[in-house]
């Protein structure tokens, strides 16, 4: 039986992080329920993952809306109708503006495949590899108006090996993404934290 606070997951593609959230809930590591998965693309593989898990799906392409605001209003309406307490962006390829951000203050998470603030934006794993960093990793952060710039909830690092390619590095980073995203969602939903400046600080031990 699924129960607990309700999550809305926004995707645009593969959906492996969505799968990690589904698996963590099924495995009892995340006490929550995914109320809806919304995709900006009809061909997103993540939609099949959601359907397999019996989760309601919606496809809302931004191109169907005259403005970003109208698109975001629709997203907000659907999420609110399902009483979502937390929104998880999981490979969602649209930038979100004030209409969306103001609707869910400190309740939107994103996962990014680098140790932020290093390498924001696209192709972060390749950026790290090309730069020649010796550690790489993944970050879960609260979403603000700054691209990949909100307060950090959780990070995990891995070593970059000499024989790594951008692809092998991205694959190992993806493994830790799948660990830390459910952990971060559990932490945020569990409460007992506060934001100090831009630092997410625990006020009690979980
Ligand atoms: C992940 O690497 C995530 O960090 C980034 O987009 C990718 C999405 O992958 N934001 P998936 O759709 O979750 O498999």
C-alpha cells in the first residue's frame, strides 16, 4: 500500500530518476506516493515507467500554450488538483519561471549531474570530464529562478578515473543520482530542516 505525502514528478525523457523514486517508494526507503507524472513530451520513455507502476500520467507539451505563463499555470493547476506536497524535476527540459516557482515555495527539487556550483547547464558530465576534474558527482537542490543555482539539499562525489570517457563517467554519476534523489526527497518531506541564507541545514536528526 502506498501512502504518505504526495509527489508530482516532471519529466521529458528517459525517466531513470523517476524509476529510482518509484523503486525507493516500493522498497520502503521513501514514504510518499507519486500522485502524477507529467511529461513535456509525448515520447518520453518515463511515461511507460510510470504507467507500469500504475501511476497517472499527463503529457503537457509547452508548444500547446501561447506563453510560458499559460503553460506553467496548467502545470500548477494539475499538481494542485492532486494535492502535491513536493515537485521533483527529473530530466524535465523546460526552464520554470515565477508562475510555477511561486506556487510551490521551497517544494521543488531538481537533480543535476555535477557537483554544483561547478558545471551548471547541459552536458555537465562531459563538462567535468573535459575540464579534467578528479572528482565528479551529483547534486539535488531546491529550485529557484537561478539555473541549477538553488540551495543544495544533498551531494555525492565519485572519483574520475584516468580511463573514464564522458560516457562511463556519466553512467557512474547516474548510479549515484539514483541513490541521492530518493534520499533528498525523503529528507525534504521529513521536515526538520531550514534554509539559512542559501544553506539547507538540518534542525533535527532524522
Ligand atoms: C539526469 O542526468 C539528471 O541529472 C538530469 O537529466 C538527466 C535525466 O535522466 N537533470 P533521467 O530522465 O532521469 O533518466
